[in-house]
């Protein structure tokens, strides 16, 4: 397990960063194209799979780190995973509700693809630095 953990700790953040930066850069580039030439669609399965792989690789690195720091049984993970899951769910719902409420207003002032691409790149950089 230690052998595998070494590779996840060493390369997991780089892979997650590369996927997030790739998707973010694609969104930024397409935000400047005319609408009929834009192909980035966050509702497409391929896009969602790439985002989920990038997120999962980072989660795998966190899981390996938790195992190394003393969370050695599934039972010891129940409390931290419950908090992480609850926080993720809460912020996901809040983000969705804010998007519904302010999305149409924001679309008039900013390009959603540009804003989303910058956020993905920033998350990738954060993953790389952590």
C-alpha cells in the first residue's frame, strides 16, 4: 500500500491539475468564439466524466493521506466523511440555488464560460499547491 500511496501522492495532484486546467482553458478559449462555434457543453457526459475523474483523483490522494495520518479503519472514517459529504452537499445545493437566482442576471454582464473556465483553472492550481 505504501508503494501505491507514494505514486498517488506524487502524481495525483498533477493529473487532477492537468484535467482541470485543460477543461478550464478550453472553456476560456471558447468563451471568445462566436456562439455557433462553441462546443463546450458542461451537460455532455464526456465533460462530466473528465471533471469527475479530476475530482476523484484528488479525492484519492486525500484518502491515501488520511490513511497515512492514522485513519486506518473504515469505522474511523465515518465522522470525517460524514462532515465532508454534508459540506459538499450543502455547498452544492447553495451554488445551484445561487446559479438559478443570479445566473440570468450574470449572463448579461459576464461570459459564463469565461468565468467557469477561470474557476476550473484556479481549482486546478489550488489542487496542485495543496
